[in-house]
């Protein structure tokens, strides 16, 4: 009888529906732009664990992030850093299941490339550089994130390189090799349809800490001319 009861409990747990993805409305514009840039349909869901920051799950096609943590980062470093953080995680998503120092620096480089494509200024990139400097490892290790200066330089390399070559040169400016094979961008990466920023209209609703997300106008009404840009 005990075995049957345990089996019933196990089956009941198995039948439970998957938890629904709770989107983070403040960054809806960032997600739309990132997916358009990479030609993907990746979900961003609010993390249930309050101790979570942001993490990519390529096999599940989802990124989890803590909205409170993102809001804190926006207040400390500036709103553009949120896009940089998410662009880093999207970098992991287009890499696939890879975990190494080089994969982390590669994701930083791809984040810089995206920010360049999206029209972020060098001053706005500097917000992402600051968090990269402060979140780096104290000592270099092949299985960590890289030192702060390595992370900062990777983001700058992607930003400046994309400005010169666009998507055509992204594999050279942000190299990554795994099992003898070089990384290349997804075939559907939107080289011909780069993300563009839009300015908010007067009635724009603001996110945490002011204009929290990229692009700020995504959550506001846009004119037909803006939509066509």
C-alpha cells in the first residue's frame, strides 16, 4: 500500500503544469530588440529565487532574471546597464550550451556588439563597462567570468568592432572555439534589420529608476514614422 501511495504522489507531482513564465514588462523593448537582432524567440521570465541575478538556459530557450536585481543595477549604474546585462545573457543563448572563461568573455563581446547596433552611445556603454569591471574575477581562471578589465575590454571590442563591420565581422571580432569548431552567428541573425532606438513620447510611462529599459519608447505610444524606422 505504501508503494502505491508513493507512486500516486509521484504521478500527481508529474502531472503538475509547468510554472508560467512571468514576463518583466519594464524590459519588453529590450527583449524584442534582442530577439530581432539575433533572429530568435527567446523568453525572459522573472526568476522565482530572490537570490538570483540573471542566467541563461539555452536548452530551454529561456533567460531568468530577478526584476528587483535589475532595478537595483539600473539605479546604481544607469538604465543602459540593464540592456547590457540582458544582451550578455542573450549572447549565451546564441552560443548554445557552453561554459568557460572564453564563453563568458564572448558573451560580453556580443553584448557590446548589440549595444552598438542599437545605437547606444559610448557614454551609455560606459555604464556596462563599469559593472563589467566590478563583477570580474579577482584572479584569472579558465572556468570563471574573467577579470574586470578582461570583461570591460571584451565589451568595448564588440561595440567598436560592430560599428566598423556590422554582423558580417562579428565572428572575427568576438571569436569563440569549442571542440575545434569556430562559433558563427545564427543564420537568421538580423544583419539586414538592426535594432534601432526610439525616443519616448511625452506620455511615456517610466520604469524603475526612470527610463529603466531599452528602448525607452517601446512601452509608450509611437508615431507611425517612428514605427517605420
